[in-house]
């Protein structure tokens, strides 16, 4: 369990960049992919890339994120792509589309919706290391739309720890064999 505790301690310190911290420069797709990998890579457990060119193309084609302007992406695209990358681990593409629409409207745009999502995701990851403290997940009288973000971020964090435990147990079983 030492490996798990070390990992939990590491992800407790994980921080997503807020909208204002994302680059203002226009980015080519390769730069976009590199930044998503930089921001999400530290907690990514899969052997596969965090995001690929075909994923970005599909997200744009399906209306999950805006079309690039002259093959260039901006921080709005980056915010969408970071959120989508987390969300697709937990919910379907259709549910992501609906959730993004609701949250951007509710929060007055992508910048505030993205920052709200980042706050909730970080809290959910921190809770993994403090699950015995029984923290209250939601304040009373929160709207269902806010609760939706809270639950999906907790679901991602729970799925993440489950995968890590399975990886540790598989490695331990292989070593004993």
C-alpha cells in the first residue's frame, strides 16, 4: 500500500491550469496535443496518448469544441479539450455535449465553466487521499447542474484510484508468480 499512498500524495498536489493561465497564443494542433499531455499527463494511467489528432478532429466534427480558425487553436479550444479528456473517462460523448452546453450557459461562458470544472476536479482528486474524513460533497440547495459537475468529477477520481489499485495488484501478482 506504500505505492498507493505515494501516488495518492502525488495526485493530491495535482493542479490544472486555470483559464487565465492557458496560453493566449494561437496554437497548431501538435502544440495543442503537447499542452494537453503536459497538463493531464502527470495523472494519466493509460499507455495510450492522452489525446490524439483524430480525437481532436472528431470532437470538432461532432460539435464538442469549436472549429479552429485557420488551423489554429486558442485557449478556449484547450479548455474544452482538457475538460472533454477528463469527462470522456466517465460519460458518453452525447452526455459531454449536453453537460458542456449547460455549464457554459450556467457559468456565463467557457472561461468560468472551465475554472469551475478544474476546482471540482482538484477537490475530487484530493478527496481520494482523505476519504476517511467523510467530507460533505455538496452544499445544500445547489442546482442539479452544479451537482452534475461534482458527481462526474468524483466519478473520474474514483475510477482513477480503482485503475491504480488494479495496476498495483496486477504488478504484485506478476512479481509473486
